[in-house]
C-alpha cells in the first residue's frame, strides 16, 4: 500500500463530502481551491498539512455546525499505539457513535488507521495488511452494533 499524501486524502474526502447531498456545490469548490493552495505550499516546504486537523474543518465547511446540519458527523483519528486491542477500539468507536445517536443521516470518518498500523519508516507487509483488515473488521462490527436502527450511516476510512 502506497504512502498517502494528506492533501490528496483531503481532496478525496472533499469529493466524498460534496456527494453526501448535505453540502452546497460552491462549498466543495472553495475547498478545492484551498487544497490547491495547500498543495503548492506543501510542495514548497512552507507548510505541513495535517489530515487530523484539517478533516474536521473540511467537514464543518461542508455541513456547517451540528445545529444547522441535516447530517451528523463524527471523526476519530486513530493514534499510533504499539498494540491494537478490541477493547481499546471499542471504547473509541462507542464514544464517536454516541455523538451520532438519534440522527437519521450520519457520517463517521476514521483517519490515521494506515499510519497507526504502519508507522513512518516501516514497510507495508502481509502481516500489517492482516492487522489492518482485522482492525477494519472490528470497526465495521462496532459501528453496525451501535448504529441507530433505520439510520443511514456512512463510514469513511482514510
């Protein structure tokens, strides 16, 4: 699996958020222009873009505040830890799912999973792929268990 550029991940996220139906088309265009600027600045070495920090801002640009949005949004950035355990992941996912409780339309964004499984300076191996798949399975299972019945929940893992 190739290393991901945060700006490219944000571009992908921008396009996904634009297609949720809860965002105005002009907001996606504003975000595209900002991401073009970030890309140029990052290439020039002037700034470093963080997916963790920018993903929430991008979602707020598309959906507005929680009170004015028809779509509930939650974001979990996976911290880098030595060992993934189902209990640790369960606690984090349950916390995020409680933010989405009772809403008919919701989006859960998970970022940093790939970087947590394969830290900087290491290689993506078959064992790491298996660990990634196992953690994704835990996340999917927990999200399904905690989703409000009849809700339209989208889970995006970047």
